[in-house]
């Protein structure tokens, strides 16, 4: 009887631990981002040093302090393809997935729209965190999506490769 009770206790503990880990990864660390007009949706102009805000509505975003690449956002804009041509495009942008409960952001649909030409990706902010760029994609019908992606410096820094001179200095707290 003691063996069965011990096995049951281990099984219940494993299920609770697994459920807790799942909750923390999918729900626990995320929080809603309060819109900061002029800061949330910005694009880097071709040849510019600093990004500039664009007009948008219906902004929704989530973020988590546990990782610099967990930021996801959705918005709508009235900018046309001609308006957006002044901004720096990003080739081969790959949207990162979002939790299933964040319904406005579908990474697979965004990737398909980018691949088919129904959407175009632009540089939002370079090095918003060390080694991380903010990417903004806008569809032809004015729907926009934002995510963070590792840039070359971030990929090198996080895989252990020597970073090199072309990368900015890594913040002291992150070393």
C-alpha cells in the first residue's frame, strides 16, 4: 500500500509541476503593453539614424520581462505602400509565434503574407535590446504586426561566437 501511495504522490506532483511550467510559459510571464503613442509603432527611414512614429489605431501588445524576444503587437494603419516605401525594408523576416490566446497575431498567416507579397516587413528599431531588433510588418489592407528578432550580433552573442567590432558594446548588466 505504501508503494502505491508513493507512486500516486509522485504522479500528482509531476502533473502539478508540468501544469505549473506550462502555465508559466504560456500565460504567467506575459503582460499587456499599454500603448505609448509615438513609441510603439515606429519605422526606420531609409538612411535615417533614428526611427519615426507612424499613424496607427487598434493597438494591442504583449511582452514579458523573461526574454527580449517575447514582444508581439498588432495594429491598423492607413499608410499606403507608397507611404511605406520611404522606410527600410527587412528581407527574409520571420515572425515569431505568439501564445495562442493572443488572437490578433498569427505568425503562420503573417509569414505567408510576407512570402506572397501581401505584406512587407520594415525595420522598426535597431538594437531595442542588445542584439535584438524590432520588426514591423504591414499588409496591403493596413493590418500591422510587430515582433522582436535577434540580429546578427544577438545571434553571435547568444550562441557563444566572438561578437566582433561591428556590434555595439554589450551592456554591463547583461554580461
